C-alpha cells in the first residue's frame, strides 16, 4: 500500500508543514469546547499535565507528500461541534462482559496519541520508547515520548475506573506502545482503528458499540472529531 497511515496524530519529518495548520485548528476546537462545558471531576487529574519537552516542528520543509498521518482533529464544517446521528447498536459489542472487580465502576475510554504519548518518525533525543514498525517490508523507528506524570495518572485511573485504551492508530504500532506504557495492566481492553467508525473523513469512536451503559462512559481524548457522536461524554484535553 502506498503511504500507509498507521499512526494518528504523529509527525513525520517530511510533513511538519502540512500538519502545522491542522494542529492549530485542533487546539482552537479544544479551547472552544472547554469554554462550553463545565469542568469535570477529571480536571484535577489533568492539571499536572504539561507541554511535551520536544523541539517545535520545523517550518522549512516545502514537501507536499501525502501524509502518513490521519490528523483526526478537524471538523467538516468550520469549528462548530455538531452532534451526528448515532448508528444503531451492533449485535456484538466491542468490550467483553464486565468483570466482578469492575462492577459499579464507570468506564473510562482513553486515547493514546497526543493524549498519553507523542510519537514521531523524526528522532527525539529524550524519547522514552523507540518502537520498530514495519511498513511495506521496511522497518521504521517510531520515537515515543510519554506525557509528563502519565505513569501516576494511569495507576490512579486503574484503581478508580474500568479503563479502556481506544486509539485510531493501527495495532502494529499502538499495541507495542501500550505494552511499554501500561506496566500495571490498567487497560482492561485495547481497541484500535478497526473498531472505529469511519465517518466524513474521520475515525470516530462510537461509544454505543462498547457494550456499556452510556451514562457511565467517559472518553478522554484530544480530538473532538473522535467523540463527535457523544460530545456530552467527553473530557477534552489539549495536545
């Protein structure tokens, strides 16, 4: 396949300029959304999250190559959040039956890229992980930087909630990253791109397909397009 898109929200050194405008738009959407919603109980958990300690993207590239990335933050009609029709529930849900240890807990769906980690094909000197990924028979190194205090965040979330990793990235990248990131077995399940609904150019995480009561589901994500079916369930954070 040509120019495979295996990772969401990932910067390739040849596509910095292409993504810079889209990333600005995502930030604007997130700021607008935060003003519309009251602060949730999760705000205190995210207050310790700071900017990544990586160099800003270069703006000198003049390449117009098709991106390897699905920038899943832009909305189709300006920056207005629109509640889209929700598809009928599937015959088979994405998650297994609730375990006895999680009975009575809320289900928290947590995004990976630009929420828990920042990944890049461009070398990062202080990367926490380097993950080899095969693309068209060639091994590429993906440099992964953890969000500050993400370890403490995951451990605490695992104590309080049924946690599910849900990413629009492909499993061949996201699964090994999750292996390295989640040393405590916090995630009860991992869902990848094939579990998303492709809607108007975006990979949407349809919470009605999880098999959990929607009133007890929360999604933590940096991309408004990811939860456009259920914005009332979202805790939006900045990338």
